[in-house]
């Protein structure tokens, strides 16, 4: 009789070890599943952040104005800046009235929003453009004497910082160095 109880006791011990191993195995699988879920969630969040940053950067670069050159305006010498511009590659058509500017100089800040009459395509030179197309060069007139501050070329300043802001796009920055106030003088 002792041998039967001894065998049952030995079988119970082996069964207990097997159940313990199974419990440890299941616990390891659960821990691995939780770790995998955390890693997948983190990777997905990083991918979404990278995509959003990329889209924001593309919007800022695509909605930007490139300044090719700038001069003292010849129609009102010494009062306005005449810029030859184009929209950055990849830009969408932009309405003229969604573009604003700021001219910082020693006298203060002259700022305003472009009017349709401030922009002309280079091909015709006739002012009055409501929408700027990306594939076209434009002539832009900026009044340096707005908002009660005179930052125009003939205001006795040596330089001015020009910022051009596109509605939902980027900002263009250029330093205008004024060596001469004569009509047609290059300032960039």
C-alpha cells in the first residue's frame, strides 16, 4: 500500500511542477504581449508626429515667397520698394490679399496687407492681380510709409528688414540695404 501512495505522491509532485511551469509560461506570454503593445503604440505615435511635422514643414516651405531682387520704385521714387518675386516651388495659388508685410527700420515698423493693385505679373507689368500662380514671376510694390511709420528708401535709413507673411504658409525674411534712393537703385 505504501508503494501506491508513494507513486500517487510522486505523480502529484510532477503534476504540480507541470502546472507551475504552465503558469510561468502563460505569464511570460502575457508580459510579452503587453510589451509588444507598448512598443507598437509608441512606434505609431512617433510615426504620426513625424508625419505631422513633415506636413507642417511642407506647408511652410510651399507657401513661401522667394525674392529674386529688389529696387527703389521708379513710379514714386524713394517712397516704395519694388520686388521681383515668385512663389516657392510646390506652392499653391495664393490670393494677393492673404499676404501681409512688415518693414522694420530705425524709425519703427511699417506694415500692411497687400492690395490687388500691389502685384503685377512680370509678363505684362500691368498691376491688378488677385491670385498669384506658382509658375509665374511677379512684380510687387511695397509701401515703406504705412501705419504712421516711414521706412521708405528716402527716409534716411541705411537698411531695413522686410518680412513677407503668406496667409497659411511661411514667412520670407530679407535685409534691404539702401545705398541710394535714386529710382531703380538695387537694394537687395
